[in-house]
C-alpha cells in the first residue's frame, strides 16, 4: 500500500486535492494493530510449540533420598513408562542429606525444564520454618507438575505398652507425663506430631535418630514406646506382632491397611500427615510444559505393574494433574502454617 503524505507546510496533495487525514490515520492504526497482533500471537504460541516438543533431551529426576528409599523405588517403577511416553531417557539421581535442602536447591538452581524434583511434599513444606537463611522459597520456586502417590504415615506403640487406640495413648501419656519416649520421621511428620503434643498438652520425650529406619526395631524391642513414620518401614515389626499400629495419619483408611483406622476416625484430625509423592519443576517452568510432563505421569499410573509396585512400598497411587496437585501442595503449606502458629514458630524465610 502506497501512502502520499502532505508536507508539513502544505494542506494539499500534489494534485491539488485535500488530503484525507482521518483515513490515513485509520490505515496507520490498522497496520500497527495488525503488527501488534502478529507479534503477540508469536509470543503466545512459542510456549505451546515448545511444550509440544518437550522433552528435547534426557530428563533428570533429582530425589531427596538414596537407593532403596520409597521415592527411589517409585521413580524406577515409573521411569520406563515415562521414557516410552516422553520419548527420552529418564535419569534418576539421589541427592540425600540436608533435610531435603540439597535436592531442592539443585532443581531450583538448575532452572532447566529437563531437571525435575521427585519426592514427597514432606521434603520441602516445612523448610521456611526450620531453616535459617534458606536460599529459596518452596512455595514460589517450585512449580507442581503431577502427584503420584500418598506416602502412608502411621503412629504405632510397642506391644508391651498394652495400648490399642489413640485415645488410650493420650490418656496414658497424660497420666504418666515424661514416662514415654518416641521416634519420629524428621520434617513434616515431626512438625505434625509436635502440634499434636501441644494440642493435647502431652509431655513425651523425643529420641533423636540420625537414621529413622532404626526406630522400628527399637520400637519392637521396647527401647522406645512410640513412633510416627512411614507405615511401610514398620510393617515387619507389625507382622511379627511386636508393635501395635494405632492409626494411619490420613483423613480416611488406607487401601493398603483397611483394618487400621485413620487419625480422623480415631478423633485426632490434627495428626493428619499424608505427604504426597510427586514431580516439581523450577519456578519458570511454563504451565504448558508442566501439563505435557504430567500427561506422561498420569499415563504411567494406569499401568497395573506400577500401581501394585507402589502399594508394596506403602505408597498407594494417587494420580494428580497439574492443577489438582497444586491445590494439594498448597493445602499442606497451609497445614504447616497453622501448626507453626500453634507452636509459635515464626517463618524464617
């Protein structure tokens, strides 16, 4: 289109006709608007196009635990199915230690759509309340991708104590202050248990463990009287009759232990502690890419071998897409915040 524009000192075009300034301005605005729409469309479509092609190279899963852990077992159950769906190899790398700080920091600092965190929510939700000078904010710097399974936590007592329900435990602890001791998984479970002690005005001594997997044998032998940790880790002692599992720390009974009441059913909803095993990405990972990644996870969780394998590790499958998982993670952050207020613990980050 060729436009003839009058000079600044003339009100006429060269052929003597009056210029149609309004028409010219409308044409210019039209050209600008069209260009803007083209540019905007380009920027809107780029993330979609990238998501459709993701992943472009092998995907690295960083775990907060080492080999043979529940998260490691689950990652290996999923990896082959994810490779088939994603079309790229899946590499599993455990970075244990530091209460999960090492693994989370590795994902946050990588800022790479091909480096994902895989582990339970318990590995990061309490960090802002227990660690000084935290280099990241888990609510801001980790983006939910997909939930895989619930990590079933349980509360149990040594058989010799003669207690069979949570109410009996609370009554006994109140009648015998400072006579009981306990072992508890660090992080989220410990936070929840401390809230339970405060709510019920109980005085029970903590036995610190460098490796919490040593607690179940001690519980079976009566060296400690109470434990709250992964149900799977205590199954061996339960099966031989050395311990009594009082409740599963969830809102309802578990499909892997249908005969054991939930803490809600037992009358203690404040003891709910059900971490969700799932995938998280860095803060700038687009929604479209996370949806593409989640689609592969949800597809893998349709496989019977994967589901049965998760059940064997005490982690019943709980498939969640991006939005559902985001809601669940937010609820756990809010639960931690409520407990922190009860315990009068200020957020350090």
